[in-house]
C-alpha cells in the first residue's frame, strides 16, 4: 500500500483491511499527510503479518482463519473443495502474528 500511495494511488481494497483495518487506515493517513516515513514501519508490519498468515495454505484458507482469529467476526470455514487448516497451522499462524503486536 505504501508504495502505491506514494506513486499516486489514492485508495486501496485489500483482504488484509478486513483483518487489520487499523494498519491500513494509519498507512493511508500518514502518506497523505506527508509522513510516509511513519507509514513505512506499519507497512513492514502488515507485510510480515500477511507473510506469517499466508504461508500455511491458500489465500482463502488462510485469510478466513485469520479473520476468525483476529477480528470479532466468525466468517466460517472455507467451502468445499477448499479444506480448513489444521489446528497446528492455525495456532502457528496466531503466534506469528501475535509477536508483531498489532
């Protein structure tokens, strides 16, 4: 997001905003108030969170579990033929994001 905003994009639609809206809002705010340097560590944190989530499976598998873990919304499991992540994968995902202190 940071680099897109710096290149002239004025908005963004991303699955990660459903999970970590506070980061998306702050990144946008900082860039458009001339404080892109303050947005950089937030973008890095968001990038690390996405990497720590998505490494356990497909985009739909991982993002659904992340929404259940990190938001107040239970979006339910993925539909067939996509299978749900294992408990171990979900626990590892949670730990990967927890250490980022988002």
